[in-house]
């Protein structure tokens, strides 16, 4: 790598973001860490996005333009190919970075050379840029590794990674949606991943009003299929669909049939991991118990057989340990998170 290369490439894909782009760019230009390039790739915008980027005279900005739209997976892979930095920080063009984000993530990766990528907790903005909620994710590598079988442990615009590692895996271009879920799950099979318990990114929810939810669910199923095949558990398409629904139980109402299936399914996953240990066993047990508990609490409102079956489930015995772990993790992460919560 040439001596003149920046330590960090901040990569920002752009498509018709004239209304949010200045906030995103200026959140990068005002970072406390300044050894970076800001690489923007415009994917065929038809609004004033390109003109906004070219209005800045900061030499750290580098703009590439696609004359025709190529889609987000291909654009992200183009960014990977063009990045000059040893580290790659991702920020979408409708989001914003806390001013200490780069410094904290560079410091974390320097202190933890075994970690390939690190994210952070996020503040959620509405379409007008006002904070309306928080996204909290598991922080330590063993927790992340186990949880990633069940939930999304990262948001792409909060991530910083070692460029060569991400470049080696790349985004799979058949994933028109959810390519980040697939990427970080595949990387987690070979490398440690983590999150910093600070709110270092402001993420704009609901930015893609044209999103095809049915297709996005199919993409999640594709990513989950890869994980389950790697684990070596036997499953059919119905198992796969139900497993993906575990990612966000609040989006559907689990019925008694689903709850009964879940008891057996989670035990099959744990048994497969005992035969072929690719997830840390104790952390996977607690991750499975957490998913079971979320569904069980929803179903307990129905009473009757659901209550009796819940009492008989072998996962029930892990609930006290899970709650103790969650309390310990909450206390551990609270102090660093609080420092960035009100910034």
C-alpha cells in the first residue's frame, strides 16, 4: 500500500439522496480522526446528488459516477475495489456519523487485531432527521457469533472493517436486498466481529419506500440457508421460513403450532452444533433460549396448553442464567453508551 494511502476509506454509495446527502458528508468531514478519504460512488442519480458532492472542495473527497444504475450490491463491490484505506468505514448517504466514530473504531481495531470488523449501537432517525429510537446490538465477539444465527447483529452504515478481509468475501450480487446480512454472516464463520457499546451512527429508518418486502424476506431466507447448511442441521423450506421469522418476532403472531415447532427446532440446532461445533456452545444455548423466551412470553398470554408446554421445555432451565448474563452485559455496556447517548 502506498505511503500516501489514507488509513481509512469512508465509503458512501449514493442514489438520489440530494435531500440528505449534505448531512452525511459533513458528518464525515468533521470527524476528530482525519486520516481518511471519503469515497462516494453515485449509482446513476437523476437528482442533484452529484452537484452537491462536487460543491465540496475538500481534497479528501473522491467521487466516482455510474452513468447507468448498477444496483446496490454491485456498487458496494465497486467501492470495495476502489478503497485505498487499510480500514473501510461504511456510511449510507441518508445517515450520519458521530464525530468520534472513526477515532473510536480505529482505536478498537488497533487494540483488537483478532477482530475483522466492528460496528456500534445506533440512534434511529425518522424521515425528518429526528431521533425516534435506539438500536442496541450484542457487543462481544462470542455473543455476536452465536446471536448471528438468529438475528441481525449489525447495521451496515455503522461498520468499520479491515478492507482486505471484506474485499475477499465481497457482496453476493444476487442479494438485491439484505446483502449486508449475508456478508457479515459469512465473514463471522472465519473471523471475529464485535460492536462498540456507543451510539456512533444515526440511522434513518424507512428510507427505502420502494422496498419489496416479499423479495427481501426471500433474500433473508437465502442468507439463512447458507448458515443452516454450514451448521449441518437437516431442514426443509418450512423450517427455513419459520427460522427466518425468528429474526423479528414482533412482526407476526406466533401460534401454538409455531411454538411447538420451535421447541424441537432449537434443540435440533443445539444438537447439530454439539456434533459440529462452529458456534460457541454456551453462547449459542443462551441465544436460542432468548429466542424461545420471546416467543414463549407472547404465547403465555394464550394460557392453557401453551403454559403447560412452556413449563416442560428443556430451554426453560437456562432462563435464569440468560437473565443474569443480560443484566451483567447491560451494566458493562451502560457507562460507555451513556457518554454518546445525548451527543
